[in-house]
């Protein structure tokens, strides 16, 4: 993976599926990928802020954009994410991102792009609601 360096601040929320269909072994692979990926982001300067969310039946855990200021902190948070199992309620996770995580009080900035990256194995338990939440 290679990125061209540039000045593009962003607030990035990674949404990780922790449902049964992922399996614990694959959830760990997703965490490893994410641990490596965030190393390519400009976190230490404050240009990029990272939020994390895991979900299954509902939101299992979330970390606000203003919770971690360094790459090391973000990586520790990724390592600590747990697999919970359950159904794949992607719509609920996206609603939580929009109503709770992408807010000024949670560290979102009004002058930078918001980026939401959903890491899932596919089909949500409510595809219609997920499609609605995905276009908010």
C-alpha cells in the first residue's frame, strides 16, 4: 500500500462488523489490516482524526474522533477492539456514526471532510434501512 503525501485533513471513522458471519479469526485479520492502514494517515500532526466503532446486533463499542491524538493511541485502541458476535445491524451502526460520532462534541470538525469506512462481510440484517443510512 502506497500513498502520496499531501495535506488533506480529514475526520475518519472506521466501522467494523463484529457479527457472527465475520468469525473471530477474520475479525482479527480486519484489525491487523486497520492497524497497518492507520500508519499511512497523518494522525500525529492532528491533521487526521480517527474514530472507531464495532457493531453486531447494535453498536458494541465506539471511540470518539477526539479520544486519541497519536498514532500509538489509535493503534492501542484498535488492538483492544473485541469480537462480540450477533447479527449484522449495519443501519444501527451508521445511525450511531451520524448522530453521535460525527458531532462537534465528539471531535468532528466543521471545516474538514468526514470519511466513514465500513468494513463488513456484506449483507446487513436490514438492507433497506442500511441503504437509507448510507446516503445521509
